[in-house]
């Protein structure tokens, strides 16, 4: 259990200096307990979060000048104006707490994993006589067997596509399954055995589910041998159509294995983690090996300093990466880390079983690491080339729009609606590393007093909500959440309206530019509008113009996509959902009996009462809902 103790000095004793002397003043209040320390600057912004087996010993290492301090650490010490400490019972607790605080506070001098998303799994549901196979992301609350993680949604979709060909399992929802009266298209193209209309027995379907789970557990050879035997039997019995279907299923299974690329012989469950450092930038490549199969790979680009060591980067990555993810039994690493035993203990405690950290020097595992390391090196090379191009474009943008310096965060806004219905606003973000998709935001337009199609009113609501939240979450503008430039899809009118909105929030120092198509509405003839300045245009072959077009088009794509999703959800809404007392079970019963919500609406009262599970009172409610004039 962590013990939170703030060792900041009383206000009247606060030192005016920063650096070694300030750090030294804390030594008299510290003991040899394990814990976590935070170094803060004059504005109380967190510079660094670190852990220690012995807090006093660790802080004393910062309290005096040392040639062993790197330039990064020396600068951090020189900026330190105060410190805070959290004591823990064990060093393992300190490690876990440190990584949690780093992710939460994002200190300037720590190695930081910036893209920490969840990974999808394959779920075979366990609460239905005919289980469904589907993609799942997030908390594992639904009953069933989970297989993963997979590196990306694409990797899951490819595997699911082939598994459907091999095992013919359904992927429809339970409601869809319940309402079917004839096979769907997936059965026609030999992707489903149509259990919804009893074209396969429950026992045979259960065997297909069992075979799929055995395949996902790494026993693909057994399944292929079984299918090959069945194909031979069918051929000998002159059941050529069945034999051809089995042949196609074997081919589909082979395609799954070949698409996976690396399939290790002697590694059943592991993550291969390889780090490549170059010119102050880092790429970590992770291969996910489960059930002896490669379930994809993903690259990550943690924020690092120019003089940071590989051991520190890799340890920080592991701590932050597995903070919200279940680690495998083995982590096969390209480099040693600073505290391997401590990390193994922390991850083992999280998993509830032993987690082993390995740095192989030879054999198959070393070959796997070499492959991951080559991918990391190539990925970082591509990333650095893209970043160099992006840096040049941002510099050109600053020159074109008279900005004091190249922007680090550009926010682009757009609205989408059809005659005012299902209106949404979209915000996309771009910066030195390209589009920052984790920072995209969508806004469901809520204004009841808006006139349909009132783009000014919609933009006003979006920006009001955006900057009201910014002022609440980052009032000091020190978390990198505030934009350096706003791009608005529109001309002088939109820019003037946005300037007025910003002034209402007391924000008048953020440049804004309206991007309007020329008189012919042709891309390439855009005019740029700024507050109290004449509009201007860029050369049609200027790379900066193309860059602005890409950002505007991305905002347009995101807004339209969000609008379509909202419209589709609205169109699919079932009127039965609006009837009080009609829950999921009664809704299924009504749909199964009548076939559709429209048929329920046409039914008379006597027919409604005849539905199993529908009481006389509820039947009257349903009837009144559809016939109330």
C-alpha cells in the first residue's frame, strides 16, 4: 500500500534556487523506504517520475554534481524546484506505481509510450446453443473463450474470414439468429452452416466449434489431418461435392497459416519485443505469439531523449505497455533491461503465474528477435523520413500563414448533416508526426434551437464545447492539449464567427485560417482567409497547399464517417425499443412471432396476446403504441 507524503517545504522556507541545493534539502526528511519520487519545476509541473529501492540513496545521487549524469539528467536537475514522494511497501509496488504515474502525468523527462491502445481478441461465445465467433475489444465481460491478443483489427478480420471458410461458424448477432426464417448470404457463399434454420444439428455444430477452438489453441495439424481423412472418405464414397467442400476448407486453413508468416516451432506463448534506437528516436516492435502461431506485429514509437540508454527505454516500455494488458508467459527481448528480476516479479504478480524475461543469444528465439529487430529498424527509418517531410511542411505552413513558429498541433474542424438531421461536428489533429488519430474528437450537435443546416450555429456549439473543456482540463496550457493553429472549412464569414466564439472564451492568441474553395469550387484554387487580413492563395503546385488540402479532406472524411455511423444507428433503431416494458426477451419473442417490427405494428390485439411471454397488459401497451392517434 502506497503512503502519500508531500515533502515540499513550508511556504516561508521555499528556496528561490533550483537544482542540487534544492534536492539536497529533502535528504533530512527521507529514510531508506522504497517508493516513487516526482521532480517538479517552478510552476509545479512534473518533470520526472522515478522509483527507488531506497529513496534517500536515490535522491542523494541527484543532490550533488556528478560526471556520470547525462546531459538530459543534468538539465532535469537544474530545472527541479521541488519534489514529492510516495512510499511503498516493496520495490515491486514502486515499479508498478511509477509506470502508472508516468502514463497519467506524462512527465517531460521520462520515456513515454504515447500510443497505448487495447488489442482485439477473437471471442467464441459461451451463452448460446450455437456459439457465435466474432472480434472483441475491451474488457472480457462476455461469457465465452477468448483468443488473442491480435496485433490489429486487420489481423483479426483476416483470421476470422478464413476461420469462417474452414469451420462455417456463424458471426450474426443472437437477435439476427433468432429472427431468421431462411439462410443468409453467408450460407450461400459457404461461410456459415446455417444453424439458424436447422441445416446443421446442434451436436455437429458443437463439434465445429470444438475444432475451431483447437485450431486457435495451436492444434491445427490435428484438424488438417482430420479434414483430410474426411475428404478421402467422401471421395471414396463418390460424394464429390462434399469432398470438394472439405478440400476448400483445408486450403483456407493453409492460407491462415501462410498469412501468419513466422510460426515458431518451439515458442508456444510469448511476446517478441525488439528495440531500435537512432538519432534520439526509438521504435519498439512487438510480435504476438500465441498457441504457437504469429498473431501479428505492431510498432510503437515511445518518446525518448537523445542520451537515453536502451535498457531504460525497454524497461519503461514494458512497464507502461503491460500496465493495462495481460502479459504472456514469456517476454523475449532484444536488450537487457535495468531491473529484469523486478519486472518479472511485477508482471508475474499481475498475471497470477510466472512470467519469464529472456534475452536469447542463439537458436530459434534469437532468430525471432532478429526478425523483430529488423522490422523495428525499417519502421523507424520510414518514420524518420516521414517526420523530416512533415517538419518541412510545417515550416512552410508557418511561413505561408505568418505564424511565429511551426505549429506542433493543428486542429481542423468540419460539420456534417443532411438537412440538419443527425448533425455532427468533427475535429482532426495534425502535428510533426502526421495525423494524430488518438486525438480526433466527434461532437453530437445537441442545440435544440438550431435551424436545420445552420453551419455557423453548429460550429459555434462545437468550438464552445471544445474550448470550455480545454480551459477546464488544461488551464495553464502545459499539457500539449491546446492548438497552435485552427483550420476552418469556410471563408471570411466562418472565420469571423469563429473569432467571435474564441473571444467569448477569452482566447484571442490562437491563429485561425479559413480554407475556402475558389469561385469555380475547384480543388487547387483555394483561398485562405484570416481575421482582419486580405485573402490570399498559394501556387497550385505548392506542397503546403497539398498539405492543407489533405488536412481539410481528412476532417471532411472524419465528419462524414461519423455522420453516416450516427445515421445508420438511427435508421436501425427498432420502435419496440421505445415501448416501456418491452425488454430484450419480449422483443425477441415478438420479432420471432411476427417477423418484423412493422408486422408487430400491424397486428391486432388478440394476436399480440397470443405471443408467448406477452401479458394482456403488455399486449395492450404495444397495441396502443402503434395505434395511438
